[in-house]
């Protein structure tokens, strides 16, 4: 039997320290990748349009993490939100980069919020 979408999503997220789910034309996705590039942080960008079942992946992220917009970013398997905001007020890629938490999590593992 094929893996469930939840299992497939977990597999993708577990492969890299930073995983970004995006759409090609998204300006916030570009801001995130540029900021990570500038900080020297490696990442895996997964464009929904390039996935065999991109809409199902997006639906799973929406259902599991309540994230409707792109990018949807995971650090060490933990959902941190998008470009400027996330599930906690201090989350989002840019705030986490600015605070130093993102690189700390990559080094030491993401802390539970």
C-alpha cells in the first residue's frame, strides 16, 4: 500500500534540517530563500507545483499545522510558520534568523515551544 500523505510529509520533513514548501511565484518564498542563502543556511525547497501530488501535500500541511499560505517552513522537523510569522508570536523564518534561534535549532535540535 502507498504511504499515507501524513507519512510522506513526515518523510520529506525529516530529510533536511530546513524544509520550505512553496510556490514558484511567491514573493514571501523568495524572501525566505534569499534570507537563508544570505545567512548560509542550507535548505530543501519543495515547490508544490513540482510534487506529483502537490495539492494533497498542501492540504496535509493545512490540516496538520493550520498553515494556509506559503511558504510553510520546518526546522529540524518542527513547523515554524512562514516568512514573518508562525504558530508562536516569535516564530517565522525572518524573526527566527534575526534572533539567532534558527541557527541554534539547526545546531542543537528544535526546542519544544
